[in-house]
DNA sequence: TCAATACATCTGCTTACGCATATATAATTG
DNA sequence: CAATTATATATGCGTAAGCAGATGTATTGA
């Protein structure tokens, strides 16, 4: 990973908004609110294909909104704070708005259910402690 | 296909972000902060073609972010408040972030200069009181 | 080896742009 | 006053670029 020097004063807001301008990516971000989430859980909760989820996560990562951490076979994603204050505020308001959305709340319910009973979902059987989640 | 009985407060955040995910549109929005602006001023200040500016304004209008008012031959655009509280907060933070951007500040300087001396810009000679601006 | 994830590639769709033209209003002219 | 012209803005159209979806394959680690 190239030690990306921190973006100085200029932050491409249009790029940030491009990253946010997709319902799937908003759902991913919503699930990451306050916790780190494993890709396999995204796939399970959203019911989307793994490549699709992976590409959207890569998109968010390129936009500097999320970061990834490897743990063996699994990749865990989490939200990171943008270096730019304005972008940080926008992201914070966005996450707050998502929390008010019914569909997003439904996603969270499915996520919590999966966390509580991973043994019911074959794809999650081997995953490490479901996630570093607080569910 | 959830036939959800009522989602009155639902607002398509992805659509809002799509509208914001373009540098030209962000520049247009920035110029409209606190005032109504005539299309001819956008063209002059941004140095972009009139059809291009017009299209981006139409995009913002379809997204419910701006509204237009006709005054004779001229069209004035202004920012409107989204009906959704979350969207409103996001838009507010976005405008605040734009105000901190150097390029955006340069645009505003050019705009104020044009407002003070429209006689120097042929395209603005006949325009109605430059704009309902406070420059 | 297997399994989770990343990546390459193809197709279809959406969008932005430039160019030309259409529309709407105002001003001018006969 | 009707008709023409001029001006400001909007829109159709063709092209190019980029993203989404699907599928197959490569890489990585237990």
C-alpha cells in the first residue's frame, strides 16, 4: 500500500458525493456505523453477490471513506474520518440521515439477527467472531 | 417489491448525492449561497458554455435542490430547502464546506467583480439588476 | 487442498459534453 | 398593431467516457 500522504487542504467533494451516490454503498456505510463489518456479513445481510459488494467497498475505500483490515481470510471494513473537516461533517450528517431510513433500519435488524445466530447461515459458520460488532 | 403502506418521509439520498457529485454543479450551488443568480452570470463567472450551465441547472432542479424564477428573458436560480430533514442538514454542511474551498472563493470573487462592473461584460449589459445579490 | 476475497473482462446503461436548434420574451420595424 | 428580429435560455442529438451487473479466474491464507 503506497503510504498515501495525507491530502492537504484540497479534498475532492465531488468524489465524496460520487461515492455516496449509490444505494448499495449507502447501505454498506449504514451497516458500518459504529462497528467493523466482515465482507461475508455484507453479502449475507444485503443478499448481494460477493463481487458486487467487494467492488462497492473498493469504491468507498478509494474515496477515502472506509478502510480495510485483514484477519486471515476475512476482510473487515470500517468507516474512517476524512481528513477534511467539511467532508467529515457531511459524512456525519449522511450517517445520521441513514439511521432515520426504514430500509437502513431493516438492514441493521438483519445484521443483528445474523450476528446473534451465525450458525444458521452456512456462509458465516467459519467467520471469525461474527465481527467486531456490538450486537 | 415491498408494498410498504407509507413511507412519507422517504427521500432518495442517492439522488441528492448524484446531483452533488459534479464539480460544475457544486460551483453553481456555491454561487447561489444566499442569493438568486441569473443564468447569464453563471456563464460569465464559470466561463462555461451556456448549454452546459443550463443542463446542470436543470439537473439540480430535477433533484429538488434549486428552483427557477423567470423575469422576462432571464432566468434566476436559487437554492431551496429539501423537505427531508436529513437532506437539509447534508445540503447545509455541503454549502458550508464549499465556502471553505479556494476555487469556490475565487468564483465568488469573480462573481462580485461582475456584479460591480457588469458594463465590462457585454453579455451582462442588458441583464436585470445584475442579480438579486448582496455584492 | 479449500474457501474468502480480489481482479479481469464483457455488455448494457447512464451521463456529460459540444453542436445545432427550438422556445420564449423583448425590442424594433413597416 | 402585426410581423420581424434579437436576445436569453432550454433541449435534441450524436459521441465518448464511466459505472453497474454478471461471470470467470487469480490470489491469498488456513
